[in-house]
C-alpha cells in the first residue's frame, strides 16, 4: 500500500494524458475478497493477515456495498478485545466508492481528498465490481510507459546516408560472395576480417590500390564498430565486376540517433577504446567519405546493419 | 629521404626491418595518435609517426599500405604489435623524441604531409 500522498500531483503530460483516458475498470483488481456483515471480525483479521491486504469490502447478498473493514477498524476491535463480534459492529459504513467508468485522474483526486488506502469500485447500483489502490494505478501507468518505450525502441530506422537511390541489378553469374565472422569485445583482434578481405581482393590482381584502400577503410571502420559496440557480427561482401557491396550485420545495442552518430567527433566509445586510437567518432564519417553509397539500418536493442557500395571504376 | 637516414636523424632504433627496408624512400609522413584520422586522411606510401603502440597501429598501416611506423616519445610497441609487423613486413622504429619535434625534423628535410588539405572538398 502506498501512503505517500505526495505522489498524486501529476506533472508529466504523458501521464496526465494516460490518466485521463484510463478508467477505474482498466486498473482495478477484479477478484475482490469480500465478507458479509454478519461474519466475525476475527475472520476479517485473519484474511487480512494471510492475504496481506489492508481492507475488505463488506457486501450484502446482491454484492452491493454495505461497508468496508480496514486495519484501523481491526485495531479498534483488538483494543476492545471483542472476540466474537460481527463485522457489522466495527466496519465503516460511510464508504467512499468510485464508479467503474470514472477516469483514473478523478480517482487520483479522490485519493488526494480522502485519506483512504483503497476504494471499492461499483456500478451505478452500488454493486461491487472491483477494488482500486494507488499502487494499482502506479503499476498500470508504469506498464503503459514501459510498453510505450519498448514500442519506440523496436522501430527500425533506415537511413540512406549516401546514394542507394536506385536498385542495382546484379549479374549473379559474374559475382561472388565472401563471408567473415566478427567477434565483439576484443578490440586488439579488430581488423582480421578486413585484412583478409583486402588480401583476398588484392591477390586477384584486378583492383587498383586506391580501390583496395577504400574497401579497407570502410570494412575496417565497420569491423571496429562491431567489435567496440556489438556482441558479434558478420561481414558479407558481394564482389561484382562493377562494384563491391559490403554488408555488416551485428547483434548489438543499435544506434538510437543515426544522424547524430554520423557527426564527426560524436562517440559513445569507452576510454579503453579511445586509448587504442579509435572511438573518436570518426568511424561512420570515414565510411561515408570512402564509400560511393552508404546505408545504415538500426533497431535499438537489436542491432545495426551497415551496407556500403564501393565502385570499382 | 631514406628510412635509414630518418632513423639517424631521429636517433631511432629499428625494431622491425632489414637493410632493404632502410633503403626505402620516404616522401610523405603523417603524425597522429588517432587511427581513425589515419584512415580518413593518409595516402599510401606514407610514414606514420605515432605515440600509440598496440597492434591496431600495425593493422591500420597494413590496411592503408603505409610504408613504415615510427613510435615517438620513447614508447615501445607490445609483442603483438611486433609480431604482426613482422608478419606483414612493416618496418617499425622507435625514437625518444616527441611527435612534434620528430615531424619538425622530417619536414625540415623536405618530407611533406599526407593530406591534400588544400584540395579537400568535404
């Protein structure tokens, strides 16, 4: 039970909006423990102790509210040591209830006005439908906020940084694919995949040094990014007679703000990574500079895919 | 300027590299502690002067076709860096001089910078 009344004033516009849309019935607990007026107070006391609740609505045979018995009433009963007493003798009869269609914001105001820890929720005939506490409201609002944030997070962002305006037709008979695995975490190993890629291309003797350097920079920066920021990744390189397409897919935190990440000098890398001469916020900027086409796709919380095309001529 | 003459000028010790390597002609050099800057701006056949000593420096030199690496401020490369440099055949030197003075001495002898910054359009 939350007794701190200071939590009720609402400052957040989002919470205020949620609270005005939500109704008591969206938040309340449905399975309410109830008792009849003729049952004994000692039963109420035991149920409260065992179920760890602080109040029980008292209803008639039609489930209409007759009263409520709370810890305060129980204390009174214990002081008097009236062991065999019926609930009707000690219960509070002037019960503040809320209607099931009342908005949460009104319920919160009720909690602020009255110093009660719970309200029975009733329909227009005073039939009990549920019970609501400030804690129920808080939990529900937090759930909604959490869902809201998760939904925002899983949105895929696609940013065509450079080029990618037209689809390219690839003659598959003249193309080949190279695959590399990149392990995250160990910065001292970063560069293995890019080094292998460059050597493989260089060994064919078909490419100019400047082209090989472009491929090397783009793949190396992408590889370092995976090692620094992600858990693991793959680099797939499609080599065609006209261009190479480098696709780096990682499982990692993703990029929250791609435009910001593209700014030279913007970085979230650790001090350790910076000591190794990286993490200065130049990676994506370098990739943009040396590639002919660049596209970044990211799902925050899941990972990032970087696709770069480098033309051979 | 030959790499061997540069070694004498900077009073540098050769860690990796044979006599053939010391005959290498150096026209362009770059002083940087940030590998991303090296990746962004250097041209091939460049001498890199740096205060960083781990294997990423060698990796960068390899990928960018740099000529050789000189470690400044008396910094000694770690064993991984030396092993990688031998494997990739990249000469390594070390000098006690700081980066600025090392670059200054080379510039005085006609070695030039690696960035064509006057022509940059980005």
